[in-house]
């Protein structure tokens, strides 16, 4: 679900904020009888497994999770709620905010209660289905050891009038809970599809019988069965020639090596590895293209060197009792680098098959770069176009464009800042958990005159080394220009034989290979690739001049509805220049990459 945030001013301590204090009527008038309702609530929420707010660790009950957070992280929900005078909905927003963004306990301790998320309807949507912490009232956050950690229960009523009185109190409590839930539904319904929200909260728990698990793979793998997608990738000269250059110009690395090609497609990388002297290549693909890859291998007389395996790399075993490989090569990158989540499979292949010492990942490193983009042409094509179509206003069609990342090519002249490194991925040791990430950024405008910035732009740079070690930040990425002849240097083009070089075998060759870095960029300054760039249009342009500073946070995670897609959230604010201390309002926009 894509949500749009209006620009909101960040209040500072001392500013006037609305009083959201919780009524204490039930605490003062019915303190004694509240224990009965607490027991009723505990049957519903306290006995459910509950995750800590600050660790990926589950506890048998909400009480145990709260106690852990208090003892280990020095954080108490009841104390912070009382300190900030939070009402029911603000408490819910606080819990969901912590679940979503994983701040530190110190960050939460510094809240003032005036932060914008306390009034944002986005944080009324549970981050964890049936979260026990959302089902508890303030009374259930008590730290009274006598009530929460013993098996004592209030004595049963002595007579019928007492029993009736306790029943009336419980009914009033229950009615109040229903009113709170009705108000909660109403608030959520103002921003979201209320019907869908009702379906969500009424869905059976995971332990109940329900629909089959979601399948994010079938469409993904079937999309790689057709010729067109492989033609586009192979005809991307920046992509294919860089892989070919790395494989064919590092003969010592590939000679007599056992290679695993993950997501082999047509098998082009496997063919190159075989040509470079690999002892054996295992080419793995889960789509039907594997059948054609096998035919291609036979057509090139390499069936004794290349074995094509049809299946998911997470599930296959290598034949001939092979346990480890020397090199894993894969072209796994998607739009915005992480779209399609193929890197998850490559990392699992690494953990299962790459030899622990001396194994090489190719590519070995990728960097996600981020910058300001003037973007007026993209704005005109994607937004302005709809304003006048043969004299008709179709601008309603542009309403959702701001919620979708745009994959397109922008020229170098559209860049309005130096690129900023958002995420540096070292394939040797990065984990799948680290692929959902948050990064702070600072962008400084380089526009010579006052300009409207209509977008952020994201792209990635890719590096290959023969050692698999990270590349020094001082090593620049190779930026391919129109007319570069890298492709012609590594294989025949236009029917002509490639340049013939005498094979080098001297003792210094390996040292040269170890120092060699092969790379390519998908940025606006490079010859365009099939990945293009990923553009995030801004609803309200940034008015920038030379030296204008844009700071913020970039959140990226797999989509909850399709793990092959990405959810991106960008928070940013603008300062006119380094000498200015005043920072503008914080703006939040949310995008889908799909």
C-alpha cells in the first residue's frame, strides 16, 4: 500500500501541542475491580507470543517481552506513555513506529510527543499481525510484580449483588474497549480502505487453516522463459562486455576452476567461463530457459565442461559429489539493484557451495548511489502529458505516478548534485538480513543557478576483483562512453577474429590479476544500460541553488505483498546553504519499485 505524507513541521520541545492525556476515571473509581478485567485481557493477549520491541526475539507473552525490554534495554512502555501523555491511538502509533523503523531505546527516550508520526494514520496499521502489545490497555502495562508475576486471582464475589456489580463493571470496561476499537477503525478508514482493514484484522491466525502460502516465484521465473528478455540483456554491451572482459582477461583465476553460474539464463556466462579454461561449470536456472541453455551448450560442443541444472539454487545439489566451487558468477542485479531479490538466492548459493578459503564472488561488490535530479523532462512525460490529451484533461491518470518509482534514462545534464553512497554491498560477507536497510544521506546542490529539483535519482556501480576483496573507495568506477570498444577486445565482432595475444605465463601475472579491478556504472554519466536509472519524482519540487543542502533518510525493504518488489520511503528536509541554520519542513514520500 502506498501512502502519501503531507509536509509536516517538526516541533521542538517547548512548543504547544495538543493535550492527549488519558482519562484516569477507571483507574481511580474502579481500581479494585480492574484486576478482574486484567485477567480477562490476559487470556486474550498476555498468553500470545510477543516479540521484543528492540530485538528479533520472541517471548511467551507480552508481559515477558515488556519485562525483557525493561531489564535489558532500560525501556518501559508504560513510563514513556505516561511521560508523553499518550492516548490510545498515540500508543498504538508509537509501538508500530518502533516495529517499523527499529530506533534505539535512547532515540525513543528523546521523543517529545510532538513528532509527526504521533498523528500519522500510517502508524495505525499494525506492523505485526495480532501484535499482543496493541491489544493491551494502559492498565496492562503495569509493572506491579504482585499482579503480573504471580498466579494469584481475586477472590470470587461473596454474594449475588457483588457478582452483579462486578459483571456491570466488566460490561462497562468491555463497552469502552469496543468504543476504542470503533474509533480506531474510523481513524484508519479515513486514510485506508476500511473494508480491507476489516479483512486484515479478521484473518485467521497462522495456526488456523487458511489459504496457501503466497507464491512470489512462479511469475518471476516464467518471465525469463521468453527470448526478448535475454536478447535485451545480452545486447546490453556495458553489462555483457564487462562480464566477458573479467572472465576472459583473468585466465589464472578461471583456469581449472570449478564454477557455479547462478541464474544462468542462456548460459552465456558459463560459455565464457568454459572458454577461459574452467575445469567444470554448473549452470543453474529455475525457469524453462534452462532447456534452451542445455541445447546451446551442446551446440557449442561444451557438454563435457558445462552441466545445466534445472531448479532453484536453494534446493539443488551439485552432481559428482561436488561440495564446493571456486567461483560463483551471476548476473543477479535488478532495477535499483535489489529489485527481484535474486541476490538472496546468490547469497544462499555462496553459503552452501563457495569454498570457505579463497572462493571468489563475481561480481564482488556493488554500490547504490543516490543524487538530486532536475528531472523536468521526466516530469513532463509522466505528469504534464496527461493535462492536455487532444484537448481533454486526463490529469487524474497522473495521480499515482508519484507513488511508483520510474525506471528510465536521464542524461548527465540532469544531475544536480554529486552522487552519495547509500549502500556498499560486499558480496563476500553481506547477509540477506542486511538487504533491508536504512541509510542517512546528505546531498549538496551543484546547480549554477536557482533550479527546481523534481526528483531523486538512484543507480548502482558494480565491481569485479580476482580476490573477492572490497575495492578501495579511492578506486573510481569505469564509466562507459558511446563508442568504447571493450566488446571487440574480448570476442569476434562483425565476423572478424579478435586480437591475438600471446598467453602470458610469467610469475608476475597473478600479481597483476590480483590488482586488476573490472567495473561498470549504470549512472547517468555512463552509456545507458538495460537497468537504466530509478527515479523518485517529488510531489513538491525543491527550490535549489549552488550549495543548497538536502538531508534525509532512505528506507528500503522487500514489499510485504511481493518479496520480489521493493518498498522505498524517503524522508528529507532542505537547508538553503551551509551558513544557514534554519532547516525546512520534513517531507516524507513512499514509493513502490516494481
